[in-house]
C-alpha cells in the first residue's frame, strides 16, 4: 500500500540511526577503560567542562533556589505549612532541579562546543589525517571528553546543590522572615544521603549523554559549515531529550516503591 511505504522507510531509517548510535557508544565507552590514556587531554577537557561551566551552573542554581522558596511560600501559606519550605527546597534541589538544570545547561554549552569542534575536524579531514598518523580518533578525541564529562558533572551538581540551597536560605531569611537556626536545622534533619547520591548518579549519566551526543553528531557531520551547524543543533536537542528520559529512569530506580 502506498501509505505504508513512507512509514516503512521512516522505521528503517530509525533502526539504522539507533544501531549506528549503539555501535558508536559501545566503541567510545570501551576506549574509556582501555589504555593508552591521554592525561593531558583529559585534564584539559575537565577544565573546559567543569571550571568554565561553573558560572552558568551556579547562576542557574541560586536563582532556582530563590524562586523555589518564594513559590513554596506562596502555596504553603494557604495551609499554614510555611515550616515545610526548607524541606521542599533541599529535596527538590538535590534530587531533581540541581542535576537536571545543570545537565541542560552543560548540554547547551559543552554539547554544542564538542559537536562543532569535532564536526569541523571531520569536514576539514583532520580526523582522516589522525587515522593516517595511526592515531585512533576514539582514543584521542572521544574518550577524554567522555571521561571528563562523567567525572565533572557530579562535581558541578554537588556545587549547584549547595548554591541552590543557599539561594533558598537567603530568600527565606531576608525576605520571608525565617529564623536562621531553625531553617538550617530543618534542612539538615530532612536531608538524607540517598537524596544527594541519586543526584550525583544522575549527573554522571547526564555527563555521559551530553559528551556522547556531542561526539556522535560531530563525528558523523557532513556537508561543510552547514553540516556542522546541523550537527551542533542535533547534539543539543538529542542530549536534552535523553537527559529528561534518563532522569525518569534513574528516579524510578532510586525511589520506585
């Protein structure tokens, strides 16, 4: 039937892309655990992903914590439950908002940069030159970025957790009139190790997804500058969608009852 032909082509194209992505991911992750390693390249990527992403992640976290405290107060005041604000702020930041927002910010900044850099190397045939020099592109270009992404995202999320909770504290103390000692005691009493650990596990998964999508789309970019631009957009969009999907899966693994 004519109507089934485009559906079949779309389905086969989807399977082709999925298979290519799975093979690429397997090769990339296998090179992360097999020598030789490039410590200088890994350190450079850790600085690029971790240190230079800190301002945007910090600003996102502090304003998220501040808005969360204000919005919680508006809702809880209707039920005379304002004392629950410290609990809501710390759980929301550590479990969900810290890792997800940090992941999305890093996807926009680092995922796009990785795709543009590797895509430019692809269209200018620098990757082919690496192969000619007997240098494995997966080992030299992709593995250092993956290792840096998986190690630095948890660090960024831990800092974002602290800054986000501090933002909620500032608004609660100086704008809503909370007692500082009671606020800190409520925060510490309600915070569990599992809340922080689940956020850090999510961050490691998000770091892998962001760097993997940037490398994958950059490595397979075609068509000159236009192709590099398309790869950059695809890297950010696919990483953002996968972050939201992975967030649901990891949350289910930690907190499903």
